[in-house]
C-alpha cells in the first residue's frame, strides 16, 4: 500500500503547486495591501469596484465578448458544415482535416502573424488593424478545438445508415443533418464551441500584433495594465477566468436541456 | 451528392486557404527577397549573426530543458494517476487541462504576483535563507513558468497511451521472475517509447512556439526566436519583414523536422 500513498502524495503535491498561481491571483484580487507580508493586511472588494467600474475596462470586455461570440458563430456557419460534409461524403477532405490538427504545433502564432501582415496589410484587401482579421484568423487557429470533440462524436455514429434510412423516407440531407445528426453530436459540438469561445476571448498574440490599440480587447487591456499594482491585474485575470468558466457552464446547461 | 458536399465545405476551404495556407506561402516567398530582389541574403544574415544564432540557442535550450522537466515529472504523475479510479482520474485530468491552457499574459501576471519582487514565494525563499535573491524576470524564472504548463501538458498527452500498460502485463512479468526495474527496462519503457518520443516532440514545439508568456514576463529582453520575430515585424526600433520571414521559416523547420520524422519514418518502422 506504500505505492498507493506515494501516488497520492505525488498527485497532491503537483496539483497543489499548479493551484498556487491561481490562488495567488484570487487572494490578490481581494487584498487591501500585499507588499510586505506573507499574507495580505486586509480583505476588500474595492479593487473589483474600481476595475469593473472603469469604462475602458468595460469597453475592452465588450469587444472580447463580441469577438468570441462572432468567432463561435463563424465556426457554426463555416466549419460545422465542412466537417459534416467531409465526414459523410469527402474522405479526402476528412484526411486533410486530421492533418490540420497538428498544425498549431508546427506553426506558432507569431509565424502566422508575419504571414498575415505580409498579405492583409496592403491593397487590395486591408484587414490589418480591423477586428475582421481576428474573426477570420481565429477560424483555422481554433479549428482543432472544435474538430476533435465533434469528430469523436461523429465516429460513434453510423452516419451512412442514418443517411440511407432518411433518404428511404424521403428526407433530404439537410433535414437529416439538422434533425438527426446534429442532435446526436451536440455534446462534442458544444464542448468544442465553448473552447473556441475561450480561445477567441483570451487570445493575445494576434490581437496585439495584428490589431493593437485600434480595437483593444481584454487581453491587450490586461497587458497594458501589467505595470499597475498587482490587485488591478489580479481582478482582470479573475474576470478572464470567470468568462471562460461561464462559457463552459452555458455549454453544459444547453446540453442538459437537450432531450436525451 | 459529393459535388454538393464540396459546396458545403467550400467556405471552410477558402478560410483555411486565405488565413493559413497563403500566409505560410507569403512567409516562405518573402524569406527569399532581400532589397527587392530574390536572394538568400536573409538566411545568410541570420546564420552569420551571433545575435540570432544565440536566439536559437536559448530557445532550443529552454525548450529541451522544460520538455525534459515536463516528461520527467509528467510521466510518473501520469502513471500514478493511471493507478487511481476513473472518477479521480477525470477530476485531475480536468485540473491539468485547465493548467496547461493557463498561458500567456494572465499566467505571466499570476507569476508576477506570486513570485515577483514582492511575491509570497520570493519572500519565503529569501527569508528562509534558501536563496539570497530570486528573480522571476530571468531565464530561470521563464523556465519555471514554462514548466507550469509543460508538466500538465505532458500528463494530458501521455495519459491516453498508458492504456497499453495493462495490469496483466506487469503480472506476467512478475510471474516470470522480473523485478520492477527489469520490468520497466525490458517491457514498460519499450511499450511506452513511441508515445514518449511523440510527447517530447509536442512539448518541445509547445515551448519553442511560446511568445505571449515570455513577452509579457520579460519583454524584448528575452533573446528567444519568437520574441525576435515579433520585434522584426512590430518592433519600436526597426522592422525588417523579410528578415522576419526567414527567421519564421527557420523556426518552422526546427519544429517540423522532428514532427515529420516521427510521423513518417518512426511510425512506419514500428509498423
């Protein structure tokens, strides 16, 4: 049983260390003063009031929400039909999509930034400096996050038999996709979309280097505040986490409302 | 039907073409342009520069080290988790998933609060006399922050492959008289070797490509390849997009070669 105890100790210690920075952010956000001691001098909600009441912060939060929501919508309209079409009818595209999944590791974001600046900074199509480059640039960037869980659900489904059965009763592909296939893959779809939301909400490299000050998202706002006292940045990071946690909760609650 | 299906996939293909394929081609072709003419001058300038060679040296060193740390802690951790019950596994895998996605500016700021000049960890370390001075805004500090996301990432990529180590494998080895070290050396590690190699490559790429975390923590002072690329396209001092293109191509080569070798050659050798 010594081994079981060792396992528990290892898992516990590493998990504790991983929670430390999160804890530090949480404590700092409600600390009156945390400069000299090991624990804060007192507890206050003043910092939340100050940051949340700031119009620049509210505007940045709104922009990030807008980009994240737009990004989710774009994936629903563009990526979901493509993944379904590839899975049902286009095996060559399906194989390529599987390969696209490793691409984020081979193509760091900063490399894509250089390429996007090379193409969309000048005529005929200027997108640099506008939020459009974020919406469109996040599409391939976030694709693996949606593809993996969606594909997982699709694999478990006998898609071709569903299509044949549907055709037999006179239903078209669109009706079958909408009424049968999509409800069946809803769990993977919602998990994927909540991850797309989180990525687009928090993304910094594209936002800072392709758009910057002309459309200040929450990540850029946070970066601009990094020299301020720890409590201010801590509150913003807490809001960050809250938004991402909320997107997951919303996705999960939509799942529960689905008839099984 | 397939023709109409292609129509449904067309917008996605256009988006991938416009915002992934074309940018890569632009980087590639731009890297061969210097002073308005086709040339290998950008590559010559980079390879001849101690500064840029140093950036590759630092990036590769920090990535190899933090990948080794990631696997060194991640493998025992994944094995320990593998021996626990599925509900416990799910709970901790969720935690590791959150931690490995906790990157960029928020992570850098969290570490500033925790271990910056006035951070609790810094105060504890200095007061306890373990160190006289701890600086998170250094390469050692950066490695600590990288390790924060590399360890949970290692667990996440290793964990699914541990299914190959079934309990009866260990039991059979024990019945045949193999001690634990012998079992690991002759059975365990060879079984896990392919996924260990694959995981190490992913961890390495994960660290090599990191920009936001390092930029938010140290800024331009960190001589990393990604920081140099960012500076060349959006710096305050001077910009040279074509030099950035060449630097980006070299970075992608460093990342792509191990991935391709692993996928094309090693996977095939293993059957």
